[in-house]
C-alpha cells in the first residue's frame, strides 16, 4: 500500500471538519503530525470567526497554539449558547450601592480577538444616585474601588483607550477617575442638571462631548477637561442622544423630548478644532418626530433613525458625507433606500434601538423585541416581553426584562427570507420579586453579562454572569 506524504495528508485533511480532524489524529503518528499542522487550525479559526487576533496567536511560537485557541474558544461559545447554571456560568451579586444604579460600563472588556478570551477577567463600573462610583471584578464579585460620595450621579461612560471612567451628577459636575485605581483625575462644572456624555479620541488625545439640559453641546479637552467649543443643538430641550460614527468623523446630537425638532449631524473635526471665523459644521437630519438613532457598526457613516410618520413609526436609513467645493465644505445627508414602517403600525415612543453589521437592527418596546433586516425590508418579532434594556453584538442579543429575567438569543450563521428569527437559547434569572422590581440595565462583553436588578427598597444590585471554559 502506498504511503501518502505529509503534504498530501494535509491537503486531504482540509476537507475534514473539526471532529473528523481530531479523530484522524489517533490513527498513527504520521496522521497525528499532519493533523496538528498549525495552518489547518488557523484556517479553521478564520473560517469560523473571521476576527481572530492573528498576530498574538502566531507570536506564541508553539505548534498547537491555533488548535488550543480553536478548541477553547469554541468550548466557551458552546457554554454561552447553553447557559446551564453552575455548569456553564457562575452568577455573583454585586452589592454595595444604597441607591438606584443609573448606568454601568465595562472598564476592561473581553473581546473575541483576545488571545485567551476564556481566561480574561472583566471589570465593570457602576454609578448610583447614592453619589458613588464603584468598580467590580465580574468573575469574583469583589468591589475593586469606590469613589467618595457626592451629589446623586446621573450618567456614566468609560474611555477604555485612556483608562478613564467619567460621570456627571445632578449639580452639573463632571468628574473623571483612573479606571484601574479609582484615583480622581479632573473635573468640570456645567450648569446642567443632567448631562449626556460621549468620550472621543483623536490622534491619541482624549475629548468629551457633553449634551446639556439647556440644549447645548460642549466639547471638553482632556485629561484636564477644558472647554474647546460649544454648539446650540435644540433650544431649551435636553440633548439626550449623543453618538459617534464608526469612522469617528461624525457626531449625532439631538433630543427625544421635542418631536418638532430634528437631530443634527456635526463634523467631529470642527468640534475639536473650531475655526475662529466659523462655528462647528452641522446639518439637520431630514426627519422629524425623532425618537432613536444608531450608527451601523460595519459602515463608516450610515445612520438608522426611528421617527414619527403620521400616526405610526418608521425607520429611515441615512448616509452622511462631506461635499467639498472650491469655497466651502458642506455636510450631505442622503436617504439610503426606502423607509420601513414599524410592525403593526406601532408608535415609535420608548423604542430601544441597537444595530448589528451593516443591515440588521434590533428594536424593542414595552411589548416585543424584533429584528429589522434593512436589506430585505422585513421585520421579524422574536420575543414578547416587557423589555427595559437590550445589548446586541455579533454573537448574541440579550434583553433585560421587567419579569427579572435576561433573555439570551444567538444569531444564526445563515440568513435567508425563510430563516430570520434569532435562536432562543435560555433565560438567566435575577432573583425574587419580593426583593426586586425587575432588570433596568444590561451590558455584555464576550464572556460575561452584567445587569442591574432594581431593589424594592431603593437599593439596586448588580447581577454578574460569567461564562468560563
């Protein structure tokens, strides 16, 4: 019998799936050697995920690095897809706040491109009306640091590029802390009872966009927080929507409180480097009755907007670009495709909106959660529940519900007109209704989920679900 060379074996093994590749490893020493070829496992990784940290895995200089990466990461995703208590995940109660939690952010966030996402230790930070900021280890539930008490906090954001946590309080005071240690870094006082915050980085410099209750957008330069520019967005209404485009060129600012006004898209460069002669360059969106917006993650400057049309809601997709002429530059906002009505001619009030990729939206109201496939012009309902918050990424949809459950769905590998509904995986339970009124916020990274359970006694608790391999 002819003996196949190693090159022939490796070529044949490219037609095998993972289980078969593992099985042939036990046939003989030559087959084991061929099946352990790093190129085979690197190919399988990139075929399955497409977003692997190639440089870091290659730098390990061990023959089985890609095989170990594939097996451990697929095992972790299997656990995240099954969600069996005590077997696939652990749950910790993060207790300490004596007021309502107004928001939470990941300080160190696990991503699919981490070298070992199965062993990553995530940390989250929460802000409360008790006037404190607290950092937590998600896996152990240990409080890492807390800030000194101040006026009730109203919002929190994280700037992971510069290692900062930033908050605003009811007196208009903005503060930043060093994320690792909790050391206070700087502060800036506004006259606003509520601020909407958006961190921004340009050429390694940190900036902070601040929407105020008076309708203004301020640009602060960090880390000392000095005001660089200001722009009127919506007179006398709270700027409560503040977003940055994936290409970092555009800032969207607007209010959901005045349905007669339109949000503005603004050149980020004109905010951080204002001209002495002209103010920041901005353009109103061609929609009214604005309620929610999101930039599409895989598009440089494509924006989906939920707004009122007559007596029902609609989704309109807009492309933002700059038109330069000989004498000036202007922002162009062009509608992309036809507007899509919300299912059942429902109202756009209180709609939650998130996006996946370049053509998929996830929306929720007090009754249902549904996926909106823009390319196909189709809405598909996949959950009926009283939802308070949603988190969407390329792997999962997590809905925080008022019945004190987290509903976890995963995306299907293929999408066709007859196969659109995300897969219903499992529920994560948050405790007893005698102690809590339901979940109010949820945030996720690749290997964990953290949600806020509203306490009946006014003391909220964070529930941290950590998936391990």
